[in-house]
C-alpha cells in the first residue's frame, strides 16, 4: 500500500509523529502506521484526504483542487473534527480509541491506538465461514460498543468485515467510522457515494434517507450473514422490487440455531421500520433475553478453528480478563445483580448454560420448569452448588476486571499527563527555536544585502576604471619638438 501517490512519504515527521507507511486508504482519507517519538509508542494516524476534492502540494500540504471545492472541503474537515472530538471522549474496549486530533498542513489528523491483528475480511477469505460460537463472541461485544456509541448520537455508517479488526488476543474492535464521510458525500456533488454494496441499507443510497441505529443494525446483520453463509448479502437497492436474497434461516440451516438466523434475517429487512430500532432490541432478538448473560462461555474469535465450548469456557475462566480484550468487554456486561442473585436466578443460569451447551432451540425457562416438575431435588441442589461456585468465580473475575480497568485508566491518565508535559516543553522549545531561526534568517538577509551592495560598488568601480581608461586612450599623443624650434 506504500505506493499510493498522494500518501505521505516514509520517514516524514509531523509534530512528534514519525510516519512509517500506509495501513489503509480510501476516498476520504489515508491511515498510516507511525511512532510517537516522545513516548516511544506505535500509533495509527488517519489523515483527512478526500481524493476527489484535494491534491498534495509543496511537500506535505493539502489544498483543494480549485476554489469551487473549498466549501465542501472545509465542511468535510469540520465534520471529521467533530467526529474526532466525540470519539476522543469515548472509551470502550471494542471501539477504536482516538487519543488526539490536530490540524496541520491544511488538513487534520486523528491519532489512534495501533494494535497487531487482522481484518475480519481477511480471516473470512481464508476460513469462508465461522461457527456460531465464534460469531456470537465477535458480535456481542461489538453490539455492546455500538450501543454506547449510539447513545452519543454517532452512527458508524460503514460496518463491514474490513472495518472489524481482530486483535491478536482474539477480541474484536470496530474501526474506521464513516459518519463524517457520509455527511460530506451527501453534501458534495463531486464525491462518489460512500457505501459498501451488500452492507449498506437502502436508506444510505440517497441523502434524504432516514438513518438511525437501524442503519448500523442492517450492516452488522449483513456481517453476520457473511459469517454464517460465506456469501455477501444481495445489494439493498436490488432487493426493493424483487428480493432474491436467500434468507439466512435457509442458507445456514442446520449450522446455526433458528433464533440466531431469524435475528439475522430481521436485521436485514429492506424496510427500516421492519428492523429492530435499537441495538438492545436487536440483541434481545438475537439472544432471547437470558442468553445474553451466557456470553462468558462464547469462544473468542481466532485465526484457527474454534476449540470445544467446554474447554474454551474453562480456559476463559482460568485465564481471567485481559486488558482491552474480550474479557474486559465480557465482564463489563454482567450485571452485579446477577452476581448477588438468589437461588432462583442461579437455577435460571444453569438452565441457560445447559440450553446453549446442548444446541437446543428450547428456551431455558422451559428447561428449568421441566427439571423442577421432575422433582429431582438432589440434582437441582447439586446444580445450585455447582452454579454457586461458577458464580463466585465470575464475581472474582468481575472484581479483577474492574481492578484492571482502574489500573489501565490510571496508566492512561499518567501517560496523558506525560504527553502534555512533553508537548508543553516541545512547544516552548519550538518557540525558542523559531525565534532563533528568525534571527538567523534576519542576519542572513542582512549579509545578503551587504554582499549585494558590495557587489554593486565593485561593479561601479570597474565601470569607472574602464571609462577612465577608454577616455585616456582617445587623447592624441603630443607632437615631437623640432630641433630648429629649440
């Protein structure tokens, strides 16, 4: 990707960041891998660069192609910064973190975490489909993060496999928000439409479309369809008159539970009004209420085939939460009321565990009632004790996760303070350096002027000398004196 003509060159330096190459690019911007040289930390930096509107001139500077594009460019730049301001205040382990944004070179830059991993799209090209357990482990933390983002009034507007990043520890992260990009596309007649066929709902095909949480729900349901069936959904615009999309409940029949496939089909409804209207509604449709708390036993997304569910659950319980990974997102979603619940809630949890582990479509409430009506008190007591042990383990995991979260928050604040101090010192040094440079330039200008004046004087002296010589050459020699005249 480093051969992109308009990309910044490797090794260039902007503020305290040294750029090392291109991570990704599109019609709206370029994302680079870089290093914060003050902190010695790798980062990802996204540069606002709408290719249809701008060119790069004079090194790193970005300017509109003509005065006709200036208003659209500035409008997009402000939307880019507005989105950055909101995301910079937002922290969720499954949403890309924006640490800083700044203007430079006539454009703007977003500084984000850099993490090793792969795009979900690349994984799906290799594995074609994923088992249900892996798909749920991917989707549930993303839904949690997306719900929090929606509460701030922001939509992603470009959810697709290429914008879901799987870290090395298997936890997913939603990247490359497209809200500002969509806003600029709707305004500008120059920019091409910003949407991904198969993943964009019909309301994104025209600027007056009524967009909301249901817009992102369509896109994430499309990602789930791709994971379950191995095929991209039919483009939304082609489904209006003659919908030829094979429903997920048919395309993945026998490999996923019926309720999961029904949720995918519901999220992919062509009409926005027919879809779940919020992420919570969609998650309730997907997980049928109580199953949401079963997420602890979901298998993390990996580059290799999934482990057995029981083994994965045991490994997850033994390993505990990891910073920024699936564990922290998982335990943040377990209500404390569940930890402190009574025997009745424990029995419901046992029913949920048995239901998910068996692959049955029978709801856990039905299973619990059947067990109770059987009168097997001893078995129920043993299950309660076992669940109590599990609950204590989860409670301990919650405490560890909360402690780790506090530790990481303190560390982040410490690093932010360190960065601010470094930036302040750098600014002061820059001011002194700029003053010294200005003085040096003034002296250089004075020296050039003195040199030019000396050159003019020397040239004038040479001309005077030549004129005098020429005048002397023109005078006739005196006539010789004759002897008689003496």
